[in-house]
C-alpha cells in the first residue's frame, strides 16, 4: 500500500484531469476504508527522504486537513476522530513526524512543523503528548541549523495553535529560553534567527509570568530591541512586529523601555526600508489604541477605575512624535488614491497622527498648525497634500471649541482648493477633509454651527461640482455630502438649510450613479450611501421629493433584473443590493409618518414584486438587503401585507434555512417578527412552517450562535400575534426555552464576549416568555401556562441572584414577572409571593435610575398587586 | 504565524451604510416589539364597551351642573361598539362626547348604611363643582364633562400633558383622572385615577388606585401653582378610612374647597363605569348647599319631583338596571298627552308618598306634571328618588352614620394612611 500511495499522491497533482480525479477518488476510498492505515501511510510518506518532494508535501497537507477544519462542527468531528484512534498507532505517527524535522528537504520540514502543531493543538488540551515540548527542546543547541530552524518554527506554530493555559510554566520557560537564545546575535544563522523572532511573536501570549519578572522581562526586551538592529531586513521587521504585539499585550510593563523604543522607532521611520518603518509607526498607533481604550474607560472621570492605568506615553512623547509623523506625510506615492489596497508610510503616518489627536485632544493642535501653514500653499503638490492631510487627521479628538475657529477659517480655503487645485491628490484629500469637518464639527448638538444658511449654498454647489471630478475625488465628495446630511438627521421635521437644495442634490447623486466610471473607487456605492443619508434627513417639506424618488429607484432595480436575464455578474448583484438598500431607507422614512405613508403605498405592490424577483439571484448581499426592505414594507403595510404572503412565504422559509449566510438567516428571523406584528392573527396559516423551521434552527449546531437569541424573541412575536393558538407549539417551544434558560442562568468564569452573548440569549428567552404570557392573556386557556410558571420564576430568581444582568435583560426580566402575574392572575399568586423576584428584585428595579427598567417595574408591581389582591 | 495586516482604513473609512441599515432595522424591530408588548400589557385590559346599558343621571340637578345637561348628543353618529381608551382618544367631536359620557363611575345615593362601613370603606368630602374626566396625552390635556363635551383644553404638568421637549416616556401614553373642577379656586380636585402613563387602573381596587394617585400625582408637578406649561392646578382630596375619626374629619374638617356632600368608596371595588352601589353619596345641609333638588329656577319645589321613563305598556321606570317600576299610565292618557314609549316624564310625589315593603317599592303617589326638559338624557335612579324622599321625611343623619361606625368597631380611630406594599 505504501508504494501505491506515492503514485496516487503524484497522480492527484497530475495535469491530466481524469488521472487526477481517479487519484482523488482512490484517496477518498483509502481514507474511508482504513483511516489509521491511511494516516500512517501519509506520515510515512512525509518522513521518507527517498520520496519525491511533491508527494511528501501533499501527504503533509492531507494529514493537516485530517486534523483541523475551518467550520466549527467539522473541526470538532476531526478532533474526536483523532482522539479515538489507537494510541500505539498515534505514537508511531508522531515519531515519524518528529523525525521529519531533521529531514534535508526544506519543504518537508516546513510542512511537518505545521502538522506537529495541529496534533499538539488536539492533544495538549487533553493532557496527551506531555513529552512533546521536552523532546523538541532536548538538544536544540546541538542540532544542525536547518533542524534548529524547523524546531523553532514548530514551537511558534504550537504557541499559535494552543491556548496558554494548557502549557505548564516549566515548558513555557523552556520555550522562551530557546526562542530568545535563537534570537540572540550569537546565533549566526539568519534563518534560525528569523524563525526564533517569529516564534517569539506567537509565544508572547504565554509569557505573562515572565513579563512580570523584572529580570526576565528586561532580558526579553533587550534582545527584541537589539534584534531591531539586525542587518537582515526580514529580521528587523519581525522584531518590530514583536514590539507591536508587546505594546498591546504588555502595555502596562512598557514604561522602563519607552524611551529606548522611541529612539529605535524614530530611527526606523526616518531611515529604514518602508516595510520596517511601517511597523515602527504601527507601534505608536497601537499605543494610541491602548490609551484611547483606557481613557474611554476612565470616561473623563479620573476617579473611575480601569484595570490598567494610563501611562500617558503619547502625551509625554508628543513633541517628538508629532514632527516625526508630519515628516512621513510628505512621502506619498503617486498613485495611492487610485489603488484601493494602497498602504504606505504617508498613509500610516497620517493614520497614526489621527490616533494621536484622539489620544491627547487639544494638545496636538499647536504642534500641527505651523506645519499646515507652512505647506498648504506651496507649489509642490506633496506639500499641499501633506498639509491638508494633517489638518484632516486632527479633526477628531480636540474639542469643538478649539477646532471651530480653525475650521471656520479653513472652510473657504478648502472649498476653493476642491474646485481649483491642479492636483488630484490634493483634491482627493481636500474632499476627505471636508467630510471630516462635517462628521465631527457639524450637527444640531453643537453650539456654534460651522454651516449656516449663508455658506450652505456654496458648500452644496462645490460638492455637486466635485462629483463630476475623477472617480476617487467624486467618491470623497459623496462621502462629504453624506456627513453634511447626517448633521441634520436629528433636526426632526424642522426645516434644514439643506432643504432648498434637496432636489439638486438628489439629481446630482443619481447622475453620479449613472457615470460610466462609477464602478471605480467604489464611487457608485458612495453615491447611494449619500443618497440614503439624504433621504434619512428629509423633512416634511422634502418628503414629496422622496415620494417621487421611489419610482425612479424601482425602475433602476427593474432594469438590473431585466439585464440579469442576459448576463449575470458580481457587479449586477452588488447594484441590486444597493438599490434594495436605498428602497429600504425610502420605505422606512416614508412609512414613519401617516401622510407620506399614504402616498407611498401606491407603489407597494410593484415594489414587493421587484423584491421577490431579487430572490431569484444568487447573491447573499442582495437577499439580505431585499429581506430588510421587506421587513420595513411589512411594518408600513400592516394587515394588508397578508396579500403578499402566499408568494413571499417560500423565500421566508428559504431565508430561515440559510445556515451558511447566517446574516440572511438572522435578518429573516427579524422579518418574521415584522410580519407577525403586521398580520397579527392572519399569520396563523404560516405558523406551522415557520415554527418548524425555527425549532430546527435552534437544534442545529451549524447555525451561527448569534442567530439563536433573535429566534427566541421571535417565538414571543409569534405568540403575541396568534394568542392562544400558540397552544400547539408550547410542547416544543417551552422545553427548548427551559433548557436554554438553565444554560444561560449562570455565566461564572465566562469572558466579556461570552457574558454579552449570554445576556442577549437571556433577553431572547425572556422576550419569548413575555410574548407567550401576553398572548394567552384573557384566554380560557391561560391555565395551560401554569405548569411552566414555577420554572419561569426560578429563572428570574436565579438571574437576580447571579447579579450580572445588563440593563436590557433587567428590564425584560422584570416585565416577564408582570406578564406572568397579569396573565395567570390569582392562581399564580402564592407562587409569585414565594419568589425573590417579586420582592427584592422588584424593589431594586422600582428604584432604578433607568427609566425603562423603572417603567417595567411599576407595571409589574401593578400586575402583581392585582394578582394577589383577589 | 503571520502578524496581522496593519493597514488601517483611515482615509477610506468605510461608512458601511449597510451596517447602518442593519442596525436601524434592528432598532426599529426592537421598538416595534416594545410597542406591541406595551400594547398587550396596558391596553387589552382597558377595553371598555361603548354599549353601556344605561345613561344615568344619579346626581342632583344642582346649580353648577345645570348647563352640563343642556347639550344633547342625539346627533352623534353610530360609534363602533368596542373601543379602548387609546382608540377613543382619537375620536373627534360628537363621537368623542358620546364615548366619554359613559366612562365615569357614578355613586348611588346612600339610602341605608352599608355593613362594615368602618372596615371596608373610604370617605371623603366631595368638592362642589363640575365632575369631569381629564385626559392627558400627546402634549395636551383635555377635560370633558359628564356628557362628553369639552370643558377645557390646556397644557398641564400631567404626563404628556404639555408639549415639552424634556418629557420622558412615549408621548402617546395617556393618563386619565376622574376630577371635579372647582370654579372658585380654578382647581381640578382629583377624586380617582383611571389610567396613569398608559397603565390601566380600571380593574384595580380603590385602595390601590388611591395609593397610586397619592404617590404619582405629586411626582409630576401637577399640584404646583399654574405656570406657562400648566394652566390649572390639580389637587388631591384627603381620603379617610371610614372609622369615627375619619368620618368626622371628612364631615367637619376644613378643606380648601366648598363641600358638596360626602363620598363613600368601597376599598375593594374596581373602577366600574356607570352607576355602582360600591360608591355612595350622602349629603346634609351642613356639608352641601344642594341637598334637595331644585327646579330650573333654582327653587326647591313644594313637592318632590321625579323623572321617570315611560316604557312599553305604559310602565314608569327608573334608570336602574333592572329598572324599578313606579307605576303605570293608561293608553288613553298617553294618547291625550302625546306620550309614547321612551319619553321622560316628570311627576310630583303626592301626599300618598312612597310606600316600601321590605325595601321594595309597593306603591307611589305620582301626579303628572309634564314631559321632562329635553336636555335630560335619562330618568332618575331609584336611590336618588329614595334619598330625596327620605330627606323630606326621615333623613339619614350624620349621627346615624357615626353610630354605625362606632358600634361596628372602635379599634381603629386614626386616619389611616392608604399605603400598600404590593
């Protein structure tokens, strides 16, 4: 068999399709018929230096894929499968793998180090293969360089693969020692040094204890800093990558080294190759990220506590850091604005400058203004662009009081530059800067508006003109218009200075979407986004124009659906998504007030027909957008939505079955809620199908967990709509709710993400209970719910005891207490009086500062006093 | 083991309008779900029937209320049969009048003393003035008289009672108070709370309603003196447990308003629209200017007058459900006087008086006076006729009331705080 394997593996890479297919089939059969032998053969192939490089490489790859997969449920299957194999066989395979690390073939070594890490990823958490780390490190110093390199790479992969708590500290110490020694300048082989630096990058997460030890930390930091001076550019870059990782993982340990690091990074930014300089800048961006987070937790109130104190590294380094960053802004690439993936030192420098502004606020302004004044009018476009970029970068962070005079002064200059500057680079950055001005310094909440009825016309005229410019500039102009409109979103129905230009703006944006080059620089997307925002901020005066916009967008959608019959491509689907998105915004806007809704409803039939056609396309994005739009339409239409149900139902069901694009599934679940509220009891004929699908979704381990809480809430929506008809689903829904409730009652030991998820799950469960109780209220069948009451009350009590509910859950939970009392009345009186929730929990909620919690609590109190007074 | 891609989308911030659309949809759905829940929680139990069996006039034709009755609403179009308060608050004009006319709880007149008066009843001095229903919702406050016509439309500090930016909670949640508008000090005296911030209190016991009224009204600032956003002051009425000291306090205690009798509310009774024996009114000359009915000129007639409804077969009935029959007219007389079934007819009670056997009316000496005023909407109730009769013959005196609470129980002789710890 082993002889055959080589040939099959080679055939599987053959040019001849038939031969390849045959070989793949053979491999599949072999695996299915005898897995242990299959895996052993592959390991043998990989370990055998006599075999061709190609077959060994593929053997390693198949082996790797037999141990791990991307999809969570598949991954779990593979792990179980490996764990259940015969230990003797596994020992043999592992011995072959370790042997391969010394192979003369570089491919074999690099492949096997990944395979070893995958096996370790399965076995170490199960306390198996305890000798692995020891045997890797036993004689690392005496090994030939290639084996040393492969060993270090393997350690790096292992650290990436397993979580720190499954490797004991003794092994961590050994790994770090080996790795740091490998980085040391006494190591003469550059490949080994590079492997060591990269291994350290992955091992940093394991080094908590070592970073708490001053001597060990000093040693690691010294070696990392020294390594940034290596003559090899790859090693220097990798060393800076380690510094970036350390800046976020060990921010609080950096104080003694920050001066040295500043010197090192400043030198790299000034002199080193771009790939190294970018990492050096990233170090400071990362420090900004940390300090912004910490300061946000302080919440401006320095007495508040954060787990990590702020060391104000950015503030201290400010006067050196800012000039260094400003210098980088002059190193633009010629074509950076056309290339969407562009990333260079000027962009990184500006990004970091923006983060610094957010970290220190007002202090940055006097350090940047001289640079702007110096360069903004220079003949060289680089200087003008750099000055504009610097200005745009610091608009978020400093106080409006500090910025408003500057922005008011600069506004005219920017508008002129956007029209007249000969350089596209400068115009691009100018339009972007205008967008930032509107984003951060314009809005109904600000005291002194920078935009007044007096300058509004000029702004709109310039932006509309600029939309005819080259695509990248036009795209930024659309973005600026987006933020200009957004500033009026909270103005309500009051007239805004934008009102007189509404029609012109809409017309200009529609023209942009029809530009032949609109697909470049995501111009078309930006135009529709701006259009959406303009619609959102429309008011009573401009509403009639939004009503007129609806048929235009519908026609566009109709045209793409017609074109699709001829040819279908990605762009077509993207456009359909944008158009459905735009219609959704229009529906939501017009549906929110009675008079406009009345005018809009004339289009409802046609619009629904178009959405149904969109479902024929295969694009998940278009589906999602159409589904969201239908939800908005159902809400606007109300009970009349029933007439669309026969046709729409199959797509609703399809959406609920879409496990792969779980966003589509989640959105469909939300739309079921919309439809329930629109149709009320008329949803009943569809409920069997919907409930079946929802119950299937809940039992599936393939569906992304984030969809489960909304499914529970959806139970509540259905129950509220169909009332006592929910009876037949109680038998299925209640046990599911009950077991989910038991699982979610306790969060002990969970991380923040898990706690957040648990709370959203609790909220979903509680909303289900709420809907079910309210749905049955006043029905002769309320007593069917009595058997579930003790559990619901227990759940509430245990949530209260656990003390980790967020405000939303608290509000929903206390509401459920009221719903239970309201529906079950006096028969639940004694049960309610026994529960802690009806006393301490209710009391706490009644004195809550949160308006919504208090409101729910007062309702619950009322319902309970009714229930127990009879 | 590749470090992360360090490109940051700074100059190209992806606005991600799609994400925004998704978030806004979720927000809308959450809001709609909340609305649906609130609707279910507060309103289902508030559904009030438009088809109340009878329109009643249980109170005396007292001077300040005379003009209430001058607005006939016979032109009101047919209203839907079942409406809840929120839907009703959208009604306009005549329909609204018709609906609101039926929403007040009306006390019977006290013709004998209920058992357990001191245990199960509250007592308070009824302010003299116009009985009305005050609804605050969507930034305005509207008071309506018993017949549904609007008394005032004004801004107030009641929840959502004025257009103000800082109001919390949904603007459409409504509050309904049962009040008496007291002309002299231009104050609404609140005698009951029917809905508060959208919570229905219809099916709550009086004990709870008074507790809620006491604890909630003051929170709003509605009891403050008038201001720009608050045109009329609202005021609470001191409510006592009906023991000896409570009864004395209600009867003799000084209050800022002119008294018009005493009201007795059963602690356990719900707010029941229409006439109810679980709320009672009692008067004597010390606590009311209007003990005896007056005629249209404000004079007390020599003989007691009653208004009865002429029904099939010439039967003369009170407005009660079931009606009490006072006598019968013969067909010839009806024809002669152009009377037909449904007419309201006014009689004087003659020397023969009213003869009761075991609390049941045996015989009534009625003298025909003529058709009742067109503005009258309905006949007198039995308890009203009997109370007026007893006032002229053997009135129920305060000492009788005091005697009954004294004998029943003297353990509790303090004004008790109406407090519940639900």
